[in-house]
C-alpha cells in the first residue's frame, strides 16, 4: 500500500503524465496487487461526490452561457479598477463567502469562468487567480456547519459519542479568522509565489472584435434603425408584400416589438424576420442598405429614423445575445463557393443565417452579387447553433475566432439567465435544508439547466472538466485502500500514543499534522471519518473535552494545500491554471504553516480543553 502511494505521489510530482492517467494507473495497481477487489476498485465512478461534481460543472456552464459569469466578471473588473491585487482579494473573498453556503466544488465551478475572464481583462494571467479561488473556497467552507463535509462529520461524531454537536455558524468563530489570514497571505505573499503560466483560455474580447469588423466591413456605413409610425402602410402587413430587398435593396435584419403580446405569440424580438413576419405599430426595424435607399424607404412607408448609439454598442446590444451571434467566415481554396456568382444571401439563408457584409482584401464589397474568390470574407449573423451547423457542413469555410467563446462573453441577461440562476439558488436551498442528498440536488438542478435550454446538451458535455472528474473518481479507491489495509489506523494510533502524554496542545498539533497529511492524498471526507473517532478517543482517555479536537479535525481536513489531488477544488483549477504539482506545494506550504499556528493559538481559547 505504501509503495503504491509513494509511486503515485512521485508520478504526480514528476508531471510526465496527466493527473487522470496517474490516478487510473494507481487505481489499477491496487486491484492487480489484490489490495482491492473489482467492486472497490471501481467504486469511485459510482461515488455520489463524483456525480455531483459533473453536475456542478453543468450548472456552472449554465451560468456562463446565460451571461451571469460575463456580467459578474465585468463587475469584478469595475470594482478592481486596474488593481490586480484588488481583483485577487475580490475573487478570493467571493469564493470564501459563497462556499460557506454552496459546496466548495460548486463555488469553484461557478467562479472559475468569470475568474479566468476577469484575469485576462485586467491584464494578468489566470494562474495568478485560480489557486487563491480554490484555497479560498476550501477555507470558506469552515464558515458554516454545512460548508464542507468534514464539518458535518465532526459534529455528527460528537453527537454519536453523547456530546452536543456544533451549531450552524459556530465554525465561523475559527473559519472567519482563517479566511482573513488567507486573504492577507495571497494579497502580500502568495501572489508573488504563484506561477505565470500562459494558457490558451483567453476569452474573446467582444468590443475589440466589433471594432475590427467595423473597420474591415464598414458596417457603420449602412446600419439604421427605423420606427413604424401610426400612419405607416406597413402596419398589420407581412414582409412578403413589400419585397424590400428586390425593390429597395434593403435588408431587414431584426425587429424589436414595442408592444409584445404573449397571448398572440408575439415576442419582444423577431431575430430573423422571414416573409411571413407581420409588422405592427411602433415596431423598431433594424435595416442595412445605402443611405439613398433608406431615405426612400422612410418617405414611402412613413418611417421614423431613430438615433444610433456608438455603432460598437449598437451592434453588441442589438445584434448579439446568448442565442444569436455574429462571426466572420473566410473562403478557402477548396470551397464550393469559389467561382460562384449568386446572391450570397440565398446561400446563407439555407442555414438560417444572415449575410451582413462582404470584404475582399480588407476592403468592403457593396455589390449584392459578386463572383466569389479565395480569401473573400463574410460577416454573418445567426443562432450559435446555426453557425456551428454551417461549420460542420462546410469545412472549407473557415469560421474565424471562437463563436462559442464569444457567446460566453455576452453580458446581457435573458429569461434563461434567471432560470439558470434559479437552478443555482434551488440547489443551495436543497443543500442547506437537506431536503435531498447533495448529489441528487445537483443532478436535479443540472437537469433544469439542460431541459430549459440554458445549455445545449453538446455544450454541457464540453463544459465538464473530464480530467478532473476521472482523476477524482480514480483516487477515491486510494482512501478505501488506506483504511482497508490498516495503514492509516496504524500510523494514527502510534502518533496519538506518543503525543498524548506530553501536553494537550502538543496532541492537538499532532492531530492537525496527521489529518492534514492524509488530506493531501485522500478525500477530505474520508480523512475526517478516519480521524474523528481517534481524536474523540484520545481526548476521552485524557479526560479532555473532545470539542477542540473535532474542530481541529474539521479544519485540518480542509487544508489540502500541498497537492492537486487533496481536494476536488484543487483538481478543478489545475488544467485551467496550467499548474504543476510543485506549484501547489510552493504556494500552499506557507499558508498551511500559518493555519497550523493560528489554529493552535485560537482553538484552545474558543473551545477550552
């Protein structure tokens, strides 16, 4: 058992193989050596914690896809200004407070996308922010009884032994000072120790992308918004009656209803008007065309011209949202479009996509009909799914940039945004009041996010960090093996026997060190389950109150700062931050030492022996 454990840790430190591969090799070794049977070996993949983690990634993806993470990231950047240290404190404090009420893994899954976005926006790297978020969530779990499983395990162990359990906020007496210490540490020391890892998860900057499009396609030269006045002949007529494109050379891009009617099925927006679309009084029509054609249209149909915002804001606010996006398409030499002389609008309409503008050699082409050449580029608009569909069916059309990345950086909110937020709040209520098990609460709320379309199923699977999920599932059997072989029990009993006769604080320190050692390599819940009865027995044999020992078990079980496998939160940020095994040790060791000293100073005062 010890040989396999040491080799596993060595492989993690070496970094030659990805963490999930190392964990799988370790798991298989436990089976081949006969330490575990097949059921025990594969138990991690049916563990409720693993299922819960996967579901939490989906809920986090729902918040990201519906605009909450982009909006929160924008607010974080506004509050931080240009100060990286302020942003560091904001995201770490946010993780700490949220994890007091939501699971640590749920907190990190929610905050990770906006932390990455905020870091890039303010001019720093995600690797400088993600580890503080993970450690902050681990510490924040100590604020409440339900903040992290070791707290519940410690309290229940007291009750089962005939003592009174801890109250809901009792843990905050030590949790709050430790969270403040963690914030100060990362603000003044930890930030300097964090690596500068360049990762490829830089989000799309919508503002700069729009500026590029405006320059290349001259979008601002033919973009107007018109209002249907009370005397307009367009009222209560269909678009097919008027032939705007043929007779006026004007394209209808979008319609905003000033008087939506739920009963008649009229929504606030008609994103892609078709010939059967009916126009109503006070509708605001977004159009594209030459100035003379627009003037003629206004006079003929008695339309009012609305003032434009700055064109970049106009595009962002009116033409793009969580469902509808814009992107740039370039024709390569093997494309079926090369040499064709057709109305390109008709080609893109087959995929329910609008053609907004055309460019050749970085110069806009204003003609409706052109002979397509290699390198021609088109600015298109459609649903994100339609853009993906175009990409799949025409591999010789190059979709520039990352439409999926851009969709996650839209900070406007919709109905689905509030459904996703409601799913998160529902999960919090289910967890706080223990209505259903945590894994079922997460699965139910992830189901709401999926069934309501907040996240398409294909994107939901992409949003799950499978490396983290597989690694955690494959490492759970390690905890079973440590307990099954008696290795953990043997070490624990020896330490308690040697320290118990010296001084209660020395024993308290021994319990802390042993618990935190186990928590670096096995699940913190398993660590707490293992250490709780040993700590109570040690306290009782010396006629000491078990409360300070159980508090220390809960604290030290949440101090897995030295390895990426100690907690799920550490594992979740590993890939996104580009961290190596030794990064955790270098940054976590000083913080662990501080926690050790503060715990031994405060716990005996708050919970006397």
